[in-house]
């Protein structure tokens, strides 16, 4: 019996691992219809005679297979410093093992609720996993990376629905889509086949609705911006954090990539933490590099650390004389990267090295809209630094801004799937907000993304240069931008209603 169980757990692990192939950059969407259906069939049949404790193992092994194969790149960030290498096994094994607990809890809850009919169980399965994924994205600091909804990232028409219900709401629907073929095997009557067909046809309906929405946006009048936002994409080595790289050489390279035009009113956007050896107040010491290249027509948005009794990861805006105009301090920090939880305790055992032996960054108090009113510039920006782009429904309290600006340092991911996964979140945030998103990344993907998620301009991974955001179409405020994750809870109520209603199918 034990030997059989071991093989079954290995089977679940493989199913989870194969599910990773549906995510960027592979986007083998069809895999999910196989893996989720088989996973659901397995736990549905085991539900009749297995204990709830075993149920946890079923979900955990599926989740471990899923996360260990799509989050391996986290360990790459630990290879740049010899002091970090002892933590590689933690990144490779323990982080996926921890995240898999959420899937274990989901299957445990699924076993706990006794519903007999296959359709009701499918809806219950989707609901529980959707809620657990929401909790994963919000508990403690939250880590909503690689929700299964992101497997639709290449299907812009279908994901337009996120402008209404958000990514978490869409995530529940996705689980139902992928699981619905199981009903063809588990069905108890012909009426249940109708439910299966309904969920399989729903993506087609969403596609047609999304296609109409995209065409409607494309028919809008193109308006020239009062000023250009020039996003610079660079590939400056991470060695600058560990070697005595001259600040002058880094700034000079960024200026060269920016190719300033003295006649063109431009806001230049440089990546996160691109100048590590100085802080926000010290940049003015390098004014001599800017004097002849820039004038009153230019402003800068630069990812640079700041110190105000505390250390902050900041997006700072300067005029051409390098006077500070405005700044935003990152709110959502990367645990064990930008700050050390329980720092006083864990620092004793050597984990202080994770933050380069510095004091942990402090979190900004709140994410406010940055208003830039300088030298005839008049822009309202929602700033998101790197990791902050992954949070659906958590990035803004109001929609009174013109654009989302995202700066990032993706060099920590190496030449892996990480930068592609990270970039995918930008597409979803643009659709949810109904705003243009301008992204400047070092060692990553820089892009201009319109409110339908279409990438209008891009600097591909491994390349450098700049892209200009100089014209736009003005779209309406989205439902999700007004109500945020309240829409997710409406989907929950809908599913609860459907679960009870489906029991009437005979």
C-alpha cells in the first residue's frame, strides 16, 4: 500500500511540474487541461476513502512539483556572492516546499467539505484553490508569483476580463476551465456534460468579448503627448554591486543610451538601483556629466537608494540641474533580499549577508501618486519598483493617475525564465488599470504596454537602448480600477451560489 502511495505522490509531483510548461516563456496552455483534470480526478476519487491528512500530501506534492520547476531562478540570485551560496539549497527546495503548503491546505479543505456530485466538486475545487491563491498573494508580505491565470498571457483577448474582475477573479475561472474536461470522465448524467461544455466554451466567449474591446480601443483617436517619456533599457553588469565600479562610467553609459535631444521635452526613465554606490542626495555631485547634454526640456526618473534616517529603495525625479523634484520610496520590499524578517534573530546565524550586511531597507509609508509639475511638465504617475508589479488589486487606492511607471533590476534572475515571468505581470497590471505602463529594466525587458496589454514597443531581454512613449489613446477607467479585489469576492459569492445550485442536477 505504501509503495503504491509513493508512486501516486510521484505522479502528482510530475503533474505539477508539467503544469509549469503553461507559464511564460513556454505558454503551452493545453498542458493545463490535462494536468488539472487528472489532478482533480485523482483527488475526487480519493476523497471517498482517504483521510484528510493524506489529502494534504496530495496537494503538497502537486504544488511542490509546480513551484520547484518554475521558481528555480531564485537560486541564481545567490550565485553572485560567495557568501550567499550556502543558501542555494534553501532557494531551490525550501521555498517551493513552503509555497506548496498552500496547495496542501487547499486539498485538505477540499476533502473537508463533503459534496458528492462531480460538478459541485469541480466548482468547490476551483473556489478553494482560488481563495488559497489569493491568501498566498496577500498573507504576510504576499507572493502571488505564477498564478495559473498567467498561462493566458499570450491570449490578450481572453485576459481583457481582468479589467472587470481582476487577476484573482480570473484565476478562479481558469481553474474551472482547465478542470472541466474531468467531468466527461466523472459524469453521472448527461446534464453534467452541459456544464463541462459551458466552461470549455467560456474562453471562446471571453475571446470574442475581448476582441471587441481591443478593436474599440484601437479605433480611438491617437493623441500626441505633451512630453515624451523615454524608457532606457540597459544591461549593466551586477558586478557593480560587488566591485568598485566607477559611478562616472555607469552614469556615462546611461546618458549615452538616453541619446538626449535638446529640442524635445522628455522625461528620461532609468532602471531600479542602477547607480548603487551613491544615494539620492549625492547624485548632484555628478552634474558636470549632465550640463552640456541636457536642458530645461528634460527631467529624470532614476532608481537610486535614499537615506532619511532609514534606507529606502527609491524612484527619484530630478530636473536637468539634478535638483530633486519628487520621490517615491518602495512599499513592498522583497523578503530576504531587501529586508531580513526578524533581523535581530536571523542576523545572528549569518543571514545578514542577504542584505549585503547592510541595515535592511525600510518600507515606504504608502504608495502615493507622484505629481511632476516642473518646467511645464504636468504628469501624474503611479510608481512601481520591480517586485511591486506582481500585486494585483494592491497597487493603487485610486485611479487618478496618467501612467504606471515600473522600474526594475532583473539581473538577479540571470539568463532564465525569471525575467519573462516578471514581465508578464506588467501586461496584467496594464489591463486591470486601463492605463499605459512604461517599464525600464536593467538586464530585463523594457516596454511600452497599452491599456489592452498590447506591447507597443519593447527592448527584448539581453538588449539595450531606449523606447519612446510619445503618443497615446485615452481609454475609460476600468471597473477593477474602481473596486479592486472587491470584484474577487463577488466571484466567490457567485461560485458559492453555483455550488449549491449544481446539486439540483440529477
